[in-house]
C-alpha cells in the first residue's frame, strides 16, 4: 500500500553513506554553543533537557514495571514525572536514578547513530516516545514544550533529508550532553532532601556523592562518544 511505503521510506536507515558537511557542521556547533552559553537562550533550551530528564524517569519506570501517570515542566525549568508502584525496591531506585543520565545517554546515542546513517529510525523512536507521553501531560507549559518538540520531530521525519537529519541530531545531541553536565553541576549544589540523589540515598543508604559520581560517569562516557564522532569527521 502507498501509505505503508511512505512511512517505510521515512523509518528505514539511510541506504548510502551520509557525509557530514563541514561548513554546515560549523554552523551547527555555533548554534549549540549559543544555545548552551547565552543565558536567555539557555533558559528556553533547558526545558528540552528537563523534558528528556523527566521522560528518562518515565521510560525506565515503565520498563521496570511501574505505571507512568503524568509529568509536568515548570517555569523555573524544573520538572516532575510520576510513576506508580512500590515505594521502595530496585524498580523505584532504577526509575529515580534514570533522570540525570537520560539527556547524556540520549544525546550520545543520537550522535553515534546519526553518524552511521540511523537518523531516521532515531527520529521515529523519539516521535513514538513523545506520543506515548503526550496524554500524560499535566500542565499548559508542558503541553507547549511537547507540541514544539513533537512538531519539530514530525517535520524533520516527514520531509526527510538525510543530511539535514544528521546535522540536526548532532546539534541536539551535543546540547543534551552538555545540558546533562550543567544539570549535574546544579544538583551537586542542592542540599535539600527532594533531589534525585537525596531520594536515592534515602532509598539505598548509599551516600548521594556516590550517586552523583554515577551520573558523572555516564555523562563522561556520552561525552567521549560524541567527541570520538566529531574527531572522526575531521579525518
């Protein structure tokens, strides 16, 4: 059927090698730098990092058997995802831990897979996760952020251009990885009992420093993956 073929063409990996365009990559990197370091822009972009953080809680929670019931993003750039299940145990620990590493893992995977021609399948998975989470939105701001993320992803998916998809995912991946570091730096300064490391320490009696180090290890691995891919472009 025609509709099946149309969808298939937008889901399958690139059939040939997709080369990085050096001038375009420079622009992507410049845009990423502006997004990460210019305070007014970062104030908006940070919502995307927070969105991935909260969906990290949700997706891992569902994978370990918990029920994802809703999530919100707030004007102060914080957020909350609610999963129902046992209040203690490995599932609660896994879903709580997943938030801070999620942007780094997603960002590193985006760059790694896009560099190998898998940008289209990655975007398809992103759309599926956003649609899964859409009905669990619990605030107007969250709905706006989701609409922008979903609209941009669908447009990138429907008007498929392998070169454009590659460079967009590289840029988004870099923003997510660096954004994960910035979020980690912020939570290290948080001494309240409501942060993820504090909750993990309460659940496991393992000091929050250990949990912060585990987040940093994942961020470092994702940074290494992205760095290797960018260095390979220069060869």
